[in-house]
C-alpha cells in the first residue's frame, strides 16, 4: 500500500506559462515489484472533458519500503488546446489533478483549485478581450487538496484497510482540509478520470513519460 504524505508546489504563485514543479513525498508499507505511474492533468473547462490536458507523466521506481520522495515537473497548459483565448474562458478558477497508478490501476488522485488572474489592478475589473499571456498568473490552492483513494490489490490479495475506500475532503497530512466552496466543479473528482483527449505536443517530449529512480 502507498500513502501520500505531502505534496509541495515549489513555484507558487507563478506566471501562467511557467512549468509546474511538485515535490511529492509518499510512504510505501512494503517494497513494490513495479514502478508507480504519475500524471498531472489540467482541466481546461468544467463543461467538457474535451479540454483536459495531460501535462506530463512519469514512472517512479524502484520503490523500497518506507518514506520516498521525488520531484515532478511538467509544462504549463498549451494555449491552443484551451477552450479559447478569450479572457472570460481563461480567467477565474479551474482544477489540476495529480493521479498515481500501480499496475495500470489508479489508486489515488489529488485535486487542487487553480486561480488564474492578472496582477494589474485595471485588468482585474476590466480584462482585455483576448488573453495577454505574458501578464497572466496562476495561484494553486496547494494547502486545500481534495484527495480521493481507490481500491488496489497491490502485490498481494486485497486486505481491508482504511485507505482502500474512496475518501473525500481528507488532507494529505490528515488535517481534513476541504476544497473551498466557491468555483470549480467538485463532482469531477467523484469518479476515475478517462484518458485525457488532448496531450501537449512538442513540450512533453522533453520530460514526458520519463523514469525517475528513487535514491
């Protein structure tokens, strides 16, 4: 069994086009025979999964028993895969999701609200019709995770565990942190995500699908 202990976003807040840099710490109750697979997904629109983007993915291993940690970096969303470049479609609250799988079976996802905004005071009230990407910022509510767990048999027969049932609104450090009530679409976390329709082209090839060795 694997339990996430902490997720840190090193660069937050940041410009919209800056890469995401996560540091993920997790505990393995026993050594794992295979790698863990991680994905970062950007929800481009709460109205349709068509605009979901898998920003990057990686395989992490080998996994010994105990506390493990690694850095997960991913590019920003591709502009041309978003619903549009109009300010009303881009500004405001959306969601990013980190998923982890073992033997191609997802066992946990962690979702965060992301606020996209301009720092210029005049643009906060009256944003330009088309997005000015170089002036756009993002702020991930990293202290307010939405954690959902799924059953996974791991390397042996399934055993009853408090971590094997879907759990909503439980913080990574057991503090029961909830997502804020405004914005976004909490229902999107209630079922496993289908494979994203869109994937960032050109950028992901630099780091996508990489293998990360545990030290």
